[in-house]
C-alpha cells in the first residue's frame, strides 16, 4: 500500500509538470503571460517541463497499471485517457500542437482524475 501511495504521488508530480508546462506555454501563446520574454525561450522551458513530466508519469503509470491491468484496460475512462495521451504526445513531438496540445494535456489530467475517482 505504501508503494502504491508513493507511486501515485510521484505520478501526480509528473502530471503537475505537464500541466504547468502546458499552462505556461498556452498563456504565453495568447499573450497573457511573459509577453516580454522571447517565445522560443518560453517554449523551450515549457517543453522541458512537459517532457520531464511525461517521462515521470509514464514510468510511474506503467508501474501503477501493472497492478490492475485487467480492470483498467477495459475501463472506458482509462481508454479515453490513453487516447488523449497518445494524441498529446504526437502533437508534442511534432512541435505543432499549439493550443490543441495544451488542451489535450489537460484532457489527459482530467481523464486520469476521473478514472481514479469513478473506478
């Protein structure tokens, strides 16, 4: 139980990094945050936050998933989370996601919360 708690907490830290990177990037794109800073500098920092968060979350997520793979894999909310995750990763990797990628990252976060709360 302690290990599950530690993995869950670490998973949330990873998702917090993803969410904060997406938020800063999105707010910068629409001119509400750090408009005096070069866009490339903000985008690079946000990309590092998102990449680090995704790596942490994938590692911990796989470990958490392995304990309940049979029930999680047939859960519709979990399946939606994975679809959003794959789409967000593709947009993130292409560096062309823009606002859509930010919204997808938040979709991943909200679907993860819904999965935990509603399972």
